[in-house]
C-alpha cells in the first residue's frame, strides 16, 4: 500500500543539529518505510539520497536565478502584482551578507533585479516540483528565504517555520509572520477568567526567574573557543572572499565617530533624567526586527513615533545593544538619533535591570526587555510581533488605529492610572502560552539554557518537523488502486492571507 505524502521543500536547516533533527524526523513514525518527497536547500545534506532535490547554499543563493530556471514555468502577471507589497522588505534584507557572500549591491536597480531573479526562480521551482509545503527552521529573515515564503503564500502553498522563544526549551510553529501568535491570542480570549493556573515545570521556572533578578544568558559576551578562533583565521586566509570588506571597516570607523558625537551631544551617562521611558536598541540585522518589526525594523521610526507621544517632561533613555557591531549601523543612524527630541543616549555599561526598575515604562520592537519589564510591574510599549504583545500591561503600537491612543496610554502611565500586569495575570498568560507552543530546541544556541538532554531536544524538534511535513497524518481515503490519499492541505491564495 502506497502512502501519498505532501511534497515538501525544506529551506535552511544548516547546522549539524538541524540536520540530525531532519534525519530523526524521516526515520521515526509508523510509515517511515515509505519515502516522502523532500527537496532541500541548505548548506549540508545528511539526508543523502532521501532528498529528491538538493541545492547547496553554502555560498549563498546568487546562483539561483532565471538562467537556472529557464525551463520552468514563468510567474504570471497577477503573481507579480500580489508580491509587490513584500518587495521593499525583501530588498532591505539584501543588505545582509550571507555566509560571507555579498548581496546584490547597494543600488536600488541591482536589488530590484535580484528580487525579480529570485521570484522567478522560486515560482518555477515550486510549480515544476509540485511542492505542497515550504518549511523553514527559522523566521524567514534572509532575502531569498523571505521571497520563497512570500511566493509560496501567494500560490496558496502551505508555509511553516519555527522560532525559538527565550522561555527555556520552548518554540513555536507558525504559518505566517503576521499570524505567528494568533493561536495564543485566540487561547487568551477563550481562557479569559479561567481558573486554570497550573504551569508545566519549565513555565514555573520561567515565572521564577523573571520575578527574580536573572541576567539573560544570551546577553553575555563569550569569546569563541581557541580552536574555533584558529579555524576562523585559517578560513579567512584560505578563502579571502570571507574577509570583511574594506568598505565595512571604513563604515565601522565612521559609525564609531558618529556614535561618539551622539554620545557627546545627547549622552547622559548612567543616569537618564527622570521620568523616562527606557528603549533598549535591538541587535541588527536580526529577525527580531526584520521581518518581525515590520515598518519598525528601522528603530528610528519607532523612536520618532514615540517622541511626540511621551509627556513633555519625560525623556527617552536609549541604550545601544552590547552586541551591536558598528559595521551594521550606518553613521546616519546615530546622526538621526541625536536629532530626535527628548532622546538621551545611556552609557552602554548601565545595567538594563536598573534602567527598567527606574523607568516609567519600557518600549521595544519585539525584545525580551519588554517581557522582563512586565514582571517588574512596568507598562510596556511594543512595535512589532512580540510574543507577549497581547499580555496584560502592553500597548501594541502596530495595532493602534490612531496615534492619539498611544498619547492617552502614556498620559495614564504618567498619572499612575495605567493597569500594569499582575503576577497572577502573567501566570494566566503563561498558562495560555504553554497550550500553543512546543517543548524542545530549534536553535542549538538555546540548548544549554533549555535544561533538556541533546536527544530529548532533537526529539522535540524532529516531531515538529514531521508535523510540518504532514508525515503523521492519518490516511483518510483508500482508492481503488490501494493508495491512501493524505488530506489536501493546500489553501487558496485568498485563504493564505497576507504574504508575511
């Protein structure tokens, strides 16, 4: 009897850990003797001949273009029209170097040409190989990955990706960027007033460490092991194209000068004038701002939005991310920052816990500083797709129809009448969260903090992969030829919703 599985395209899964999870996913389950159709675009392929198509992305995605997809179907006009709304985001992502490989260039023309090349390639690949599902192991935040995600959604193909949360051993499986946390929102509405506050052990641990003074492990700078440093140096000698470009070093130099000028112009040492709203900058480029921040991926737009809304006697205390590399901050960033009214640049060595404690509120795009602030009893302003944006005590700016609503909320905070989250409400939020997430690790960097054994973490990840690939679907109809048809999970392009 033949099992007809969905045909999956997997993108990413670049680390050894990811590859082991893929192997485990295809080996486990009752029907593992029947090979599903798998196409893989990744830096490695531990699946071997279990992949029907394998494309090595170790040197980036520049070779995936119209020349290599000439024999495949070409995108129709209506698809180009539908994808136009996602084009600016994709072009912004092209500024990022992937695996040491340069993007298409800084000009609008070169990026626009690359966007057309990748749209053409992704459309041809998906249609030619009759792909039913596009699966990624992280939020699509590199240009090619994001374009593949958007093209699939425009075609009505099911999309899924995973994202690790900072809650230990916890990740989400989502089908769209804008709808990442819709299941959580629905559960919060359904469970409103529910007395069920029983938390799983890892959520009890999360509650305990957030109500204490816990320094996040991911904010600790760690030097790479000596062996890794030597390997990196040797790779740069043998592969000169991986060396930082001279232009990047020059940019870092000028950005450092601009940052110093801003520090002198609007710096306030370790103690910003009170009252203040604390705004810790995100590390960039990262998925937490692009694409999760939407238009606020430019954090200065968030600050420009916030500045006229805060009460006139407030200041905005901005702290640079301690891991931020200057080559990824243009000099203009600090020049624009110093021009925003009421902004004060805090010394980078100032404790984020002290700033949160002394602030009137905390503002962030999607950052964990907002999550920590809720447990400290502070009002929180979010601008992007933060998992806690619908928690009590949060003002989600991206969902406001009028900026006057932000003005009114900040006035309430100033008067002390804004309802901040209680610990009981946060426990209810965690109770809802635990019902819609998965236990495990999809980013190996979080393994140590998770408290899970390696094999246990792989099991959780591989189980999610099987779920996304539809490998555990129960057969519903047996046809006359003895085949079992898996239920069609393809959705129409209208049902797919926004491309993100």
